[in-house]
C-alpha cells in the first residue's frame, strides 16, 4: 500500500504552508463584522481630513480623473468617482439583494409574519423621514432631495451591533439587517425611478432580455459563474445606456440568485463515499475512474452551498473592505463650513434621520404587530427595537450615494454635512440606549404588545 494510504492524523486536513501563518489571522480579521465598519469609518475620517487640508484640491481632483477605453472614435469613459458609484456599488447591491434572498428563502424571514415585521419597519423608515423632509423643504431648493433620507447604512448599523457583542439577542441583529437590506433596496428602486434621466426604451428592452436570459440559464441548470458574469455585464451596459441608474442591475440579479443548493447533504455524502483514494503514479490528469469520481466529489462539495451563499462568501470581503471604503473616500470628502451647519438642507436631513427614522421604524412595526400582520421574534423587546430604530438613522453610505444624484453643486456640501452629523447622532443615541437595555435592567421585562 502506498504511503498516501497509511493511517496518519495529519491526512484528514489540508496541507499547511508557511504563508498560512499570515493568511489565517487575516482571514479571521475579515470575518469580524465590526472590522468592515471600522475600516469604513477610518476612510470616512481620512476623506474629511484630506478634503479640509492643504492637499484638498489634489485629493478631490483624483476622483474626477477620467478612466475608460477608447477605440478609434469610440470612447467609453467616465470619472473614477462615477465608476465607483455606478460600477462598484452595483456589486454592493448585488450582495445585499442576494443576502435578502437567502434570508427570505432559508433564514428567519422565511416566516411571512416574521418578514412582515422587517418589511413594515423598512417601509416606515422610508416614508416617515421622506415626508418629514418634504415638510421642512417644501418650496425650497432642496425639495428634490427627499430620497436622501430614506436609506439605512447596513455596514455601519451591523458594525455598531457587533460592538455590543453578546449583550444583545441575535434576533435584533437579524431584524436590523433585514430592515436595512429592505430599506436599501427600496431606496435604490426610488433612485431608479425618481433620479434617473430620460429613459431609452430600446436599451431597456435589451436589458430586460438579458435579465430574462439569466432566468432561463438558471432554469436549464447552467452553473458556470463566467457565463452569468458575461450576461450580467451585458445587462449592466444595457441598463446604463437606458438612462436608469445601473445599481438596479445588482438588486435584480441579486434577488434572482438561487438560494437553494443543488446538491443535498445526503447526495454529497453518497458521492464522497465513492472516493476511495487519489490516483497514484506519475503526475498528470489521466482519464481514470478515480479521476472522474474525484471530479464529481469536487463539484458536489462546491454545489452543496447555494449560489447565494457562495456569492456572499466570495464577494463580501471585497465589498466590505474595498468597495465600501473606496466609496467613502470618494464621496465623504466635504469642505467643512460653520455656515453650512445652519442651512435648511442640513437641518432637514438631520431631523429626518434622527427623528423621522426611529419614529417610522418603531411606529410601523408596532402597527404591524397590533394588526396581526407581523410578529416579534422571541427576546426582541420594544426597548431593543427602540434602540435599533435609532441606529437606523445612520444613513451614511446610501445617503451620500443618493445625495450625489439628488442635489446640485450648490447644495451637495450642505447635504453631506447633514448626513455626517445625523449619522453620528443616530449612532450615539442608538448605542447609548442599547447599552442601557443590554445591561440587564430591562431585557427580561414583559412589555405590552
């Protein structure tokens, strides 16, 4: 019998190399949810410092650098900032939508009444702040920026909850994650409808054709990531040409990503049971039965995870540690001026986020439960919901994203200051309340429905 088949305690795991001493701690760091929020915060502070420093002009000019392709008289280019906002952010919404799809199919949201709570909270968190903003800005130049106050920053909210550790129940994290995801998708739908330019219907038809093609590919069993990537790029280009904001592509394709796996555990173990040994002898593929069995085992192991789960595992680090920090660096830079603090746009945004968000989330949640449409998960008290609703006022990433579309150059700095101030106040208020609630003084109180 060959040495490879001799019993050995080390043969039941993958070989270790020297590089693993560096990559494994780094991988553990990437799995810490608060790490993404910390890097996002660091990039935000860096953008603010640089945009108010002697290097401000050069720093801001970097993001306006044209990047693209030119072939003869044909040119496909846009500013670096636009590539980040239109291209990379599509990945963000794709991951967010795929995560929501997985929660709706396999997670806690598969219960319709449980999902109704998060959907109701998200609806209230969009409608009430937007209405409050419109009341404060009616007839003023900033009136069209109502969409800015509708979304919640998923990364920062989950990062804040991660700071609380085990003092908070898991049900609050699921509720806030689900609410923020629905919130973001609702906001991007508003962007696609309310902040898009003139629609080119022929290009939109090509985009719809590509989306239909994705559905057909999934139905007939095509599992090549490259094939879906190529069709996805085609859809993105068509939507871009149509005049609708391209990030809607990420939302649609994310929601279309299958959340159920192709290979069950039972089938996986049956296939693995056929794997007797790796072929011995000289290196090379060899068209042997053992090789085919190993290839089937490789496919089965991969397909034992759903496409939605594989997408999250593959793209989440890139989105959390590259896309979002780049977005913050490109968009959070704003020259701070004391005069802007007193502007009507800044005031309206701060009020809409710090008051409108918690009022909307909490009131719509309470109404849904009272009407019997939704139920609260065990352990999720109204006090915890109140703390979470305050955190929902952190609108940083999505708010900046929509503000760049909604405001002209004369108002954008005022809007950014309002977004930053509202996010800080909402984070401070939410963490303070949740710290008090999580201390144990009210976690076990029986509160009325």
